[in-house]
C-alpha cells in the first residue's frame, strides 16, 4: 500500500452499520441509566412517605397525650340550674376497632392577644370516614369546642390528626379498683360519677405505605388532676 492509500484509509469515516451499532449501544446504556434513576427516585419517594407516616403517628399520639393529661372536672354547679352554661365531663366509649373519648381539658390555645377566652375546652378524639375517599379510608380526628357548653360530646371544630388508620383503642385505669376498663362516663351515676380515670392507655395503628407493614403506636398517659376543681373559700 502506498503512503497515499494508507492516508486515505485512515481518513475513511464510519460505515452506516457502525453508526447503527453505536446508536444501539448508546440507547441500551440510556435505558439502563434511566431504569436505575427511576428506581432510586421511587425508592426515595417511598422512604419519604414512610418517614411521613412515622411522623404523623408520633405527632398524633403526642397531641393526644398533651390533651388527656390536662383533663379536669369541675365541682362548680350553680344553685339555679337555669344559670348553668357549661358542663365538664369525661366520657370514653368502646366500639371496636375504633374507640371514642370526649372530655373537658385545659387544651385551648389562644391565638389572639387579649382575646376574651380561656384555655378551657371540650376535646374529643374519634374515627370517621374520609368523605373524599372512595376506598373506605378512615381518619383519626380531633374535636375542639370552646367555650365549654352543656353538651360535652358535641359541637366544635373537627380536624384530622392521623389519616388512614386501622385501629384506635383505649383503656381507662380506675383508681378505685386498679383495673383497666373499656369505657368511662363521669356523667352517669351507673358509670364513674364525677371521677376521672387515673390513666388512659392508647393504641393507634396506621396503615402501611404501598401495602407494607402497619405502624403501631402505644403509650399510657396519667391524669394528674384527679379531684374535681373547687375554688370555694372554706368556712371557718
């Protein structure tokens, strides 16, 4: 081969077949990289959803603990019943797999300076179906009514504290018998009249993400204010 022929051979471009092979290899590499990136993205999104579920469950239980620990009953009853404007109570009902509890507590947060309102409120925790869902999704909600009125288990503003739950179970510790029981009613003579439970046990289970395992939470909260509040001046 002459020097000119060798130079011409070195200067020759790629054939169509070689170009097609190169494009095919690049396409395969791009598909593999895209699959890896998509897998990592879905894994990150799933981990973020799981972390959010854990946070949601913890915050729901912590808020329940704060509210129940501030529960109280009042011994102040006007002599004339017509003058009564509010009624304190602690009512817990068993209804597996979901329970409900309503009570009066020092749980209201004032958001406006010098607002003519106190920190007393009716608080309730119960489970209700999500009206926007079509698959029977159940949410744990919190009810708050302020000021307190004559119906301690009704009214107020309802807000969701935990979505898509499987269980909401409560137990109440009776200080007189040292037994955990499934219901409590301070308003009934056949229940626990004018008494608070010494402690409340809560078990909350949230559904898992994407069919994964559930997220269970359980704790006990003690109620320090056991005696009905009375600010009357004792007689001499």
